[in-house]
C-alpha cells in the first residue's frame, strides 16, 4: 500500500526537525501505519491504482465500482465463458491444481507427498493456442484443450487472474474469459459509477471492469491530516509509552492521544466513503 506522504512532508510538521537515523526509521514506520489507518477509516484508496474487478449482474442502470474517483476506464467486458480446459490424468499424482496469476498459469501437482510446480507465462505464449500447446508439452499428466477453435487467437493475458486454484486432478479445470466488450456506457468519475440506459443484467461475476481510480496527487488536506497524525505520534514516542495521564499541579496536564485527533478527523471527514 503506497504511503500518503513522504518523510520530507512529515518533517514539515515537525518544524523541519534534523532527525537522526533512528528517528527516520520511526517516522517511516509511523507514515506507513498512519497512511493505512487513514485509508481504512476513509474506506478508500487515495493513490492512483489500476483495478481489475468482477461484478454480479443487477437490475440497475448504474454499476457502482469499488474505488473512486475514476481516472480512466480501460475495459468493460461481459459474458464469462470457458475457453480453456486443463487437467492432469497421471495416476502418479494424488492432487493437481491450476491457478491463473497476473503473468500466466501455475500448474501444481502432488505425487507421494511431494509438490511440483510448472509455470506457463502469457509473455511467452501470447495466444490461447500457444498456451494450450505449452501445457501439452509439460508431461507428467498435464493436458489442455480449447473449448472452441475460434478462441485460438484470443490473448492468453485476457484470462483473469485471482480466479483461485482450480482442482485439475482427473477433472477439467475451466478457465474463463469475459468474451464480449461493452462500449455503450457513460461514467460518473466523482462517484465511481458506470451508467447506461440498459440494465446491468447478468449472472454472478458477469461483468469485468478494468479501470484506474484515485488521485494522481494525494489531496493537500489529506497529506496535512496524515502529517499531523504522524507528528503527534512521533512526539508521543519521546515519552513513556505506558503513560496514561500526567499532571504537574499548576504547571502541566498531559494525556496521550488514544484516538484519531479531532483536527485530523475534520480534514478527512469529506473523503470518508459511506457504506449502505
């Protein structure tokens, strides 16, 4: 998860402290922790990131994406269809799985308690036909076949990653692609919505959306909130970590921050995503 501020930005709120190496290590840890805490509290990511997500069909004319604001929509596809089947039929193997990753396929087999994996990359096998051929020469019981010859020249990289490890021992693991491309939609960038006159009908995980969302530059008020919180926690490390409350009559009363400081919360409140 990218940090919301740099160490230099954090030092601004520490009066440009000439930090020691140990203090820089502390600052780096605090920046990472506070950045994660802010994004978790706001229920959103701020740094520009590309996402590849699937959505169930619905009766609505709006498709609400998980992240916003939208920067660009790279692809909207639908109609997930099995294009390639992979299985392992060797009697020597007791278990076999196929997993789609962002770079290719990982084929794992277990024989007499020993696990062995083979990787077939999209870069070396850019079409489904090439991917099929690469699997068929692996040996050790691996076999693959296209479900339709028309899919031969489809890009192997269009197989969606994170489908999980499919069992392939003596059964066909079905690998799918969202075959159809959608063009008739508009986008509401600020709210992270895709809108069309027709409805987003379809079965479970029917729609695949590849898009970029977040901010090219983290908003200044979010950076200030992060820097303030980091500064408060940094000074707190300089005192007894077990201190619950300290009072010197007529001089000082001090209580460590156990919750998000109010000034930080006020800066972040407009960015907090609502959940229905």
